[in-house]
């Protein structure tokens, strides 16, 4: 395990202060090389990222999300893309922060590790009450935004983190956990993974997986179909309560770039038919097939624009996967560059009325539908 000292060298902590770009939006537009129109749309929107994986690095080598960091030795590749000071400077009003658990523990070990990780992350957020607050519904988000705090939506990456009796932990934490991906990068007792080409299996939902979807529905926790196998996806759609919106929090679309992690148009429609939302990921590999940064914000916009064309303006969102071992587009290396995406959406022909829906409005509508 890497120590905190090495973490400091890798991610280059800097001053904790941040700029309030609302005081001089024209200067921010100039610095990012975009129009004032793009900045004004961005600053007037709810900006909610559906998938942030920063807590992985807290667990591995002590990365402190409360401190401001630079891009580090890898210049924003793989990690050091998000922290609370930068999110606040970027005016990201909310995000789903994921807890991922090593899948090869025993079931009891996974459940214990999840409980410990949830407690640890809760203590981190509660230590900076002026900066951030954990919320679980649209009303909580609105209160956080009104108070000028970043809204933390707690999420689980890989439902097998909850062990062999997930309904017990779901019942205990349903007031905190907002969404769960049924699968992650490996086959689990619930389902195969979209990473089946790497040995993860293309299994559909098991009987236990069906029970898990039922439990998520019962507790009104979002069923997130990112990472699940194609067979598991179809099975989950079939057994899911269609009065509740589905999520796919971080994905690309095959019509723009075919990839094992991306969705086809039929899958997009299945999510939209429930009132659900699809968050577009920022990983260069899924966007364009190149790994080390040869993608740009315009490529994210192309995937989003395809979602809008296929299922309409009410179902597209952003799910960056920042800090999830991704290589972001060259001009979107951290949350601080997010307004560039607004410019690219405008250039793609997305209207100024639709862009706020993509940045956060669509998710808030689905959240209100699920939880009020």
C-alpha cells in the first residue's frame, strides 16, 4: 500500500483556497477559451456528476478529498481529477460519490469492509460541514445548494459489496445510499459483467440478483446498470419496477464508438422508458478507443448528443468517472474544465434550454420521481 507521503508527491497538494468564478464569469470564459454564453449557461445550472470514484484513492494511499490537489505527475490521468475545493470552484453542486469494495473478499469480508468504508467516508464529509453535506433526495439537494454546500449522494459500485444478505445493509443504510450498480468489473453472485471479454462472464441475473433488484426497488434505491453484462442488463430491465427510473451512471454509446462498456440504442430506450437517465463517461478509451488522452470534450458532447437524438432531451446526463482510473479528454482533465463541455454541446446544436437538463436537471427529475 502506498503511503501518504508518496500520495503527496504524486498528486501535488496546493492551496486550499478557490476562486469564485461567479464574481467574474468573463474572465473564466477567457481562461477556458470559450464563450460567455457557455459560462452563463453553466453557472445558472445545477451541475451534478453521476459518478465520482475519488474515495478509491483515499482508501489506497490516503488521498484527502478535503484538500486541494494539482494534477500530479500523471497530469490528470488516472486520478487526482477531483477534490472538494476544486468541485466548489467548478461550481459542481452535487455528485454521486462511489464506494467500491475489493470483490475477492469473502461475502462477510465485503460486507464488513463496506460498512467500515461508509463510516470512514461519512466522517470525512461531516468534518467539513461548511463545504459539503450528505443528501439522499431532491429536497436535501436543494437545501444544500441554497446553503452553498456541495451535495454528496452516496453510491455503491458493485452490489456484491453488501455480502450475501444485501437486504440487511440496504435496510440499514437506505436513507444514505442513493444508488447501487448491480455489477462491477467481475462476475458476482448477482450477475455477469460487461467486462466478459476479460473473463468476467456474460451471465444474466442469478436468482439472487433478481432478489437484489427487488430489494433495491423496495428501498427506492436507484438500480444502476453501468458495468452489467448485456444479458444481465436485459434481465434487470425485465424484473425492475418500471414505475421507478433506471440509471446508467457512466457509459458511452456504441453508435458513436463501439466498445464493450458502451450501450446500444435499444438499451438507451429501455432506460428512458422508465423515466431513467444515462450519464456519459469521460474515459478516452470508451469515447474514442484511444487510451492516453487523445479524446476531447467534443467527443463527450458527441456521445451526449446521440443520447438526446435517440431518446430525447430528458434522459441525458454526465457521469464522468473522475478518479476511476480513467484518462479524461485532453481538455477535460479535471472538474475545473467542465464549462468546456457546455461550449461543445452548443457547437453540437444542443440548445441553451436543454443543456441545464443534461448538466443536472434530468437527474434531479428522476431523483424526485424516485424519492421526492
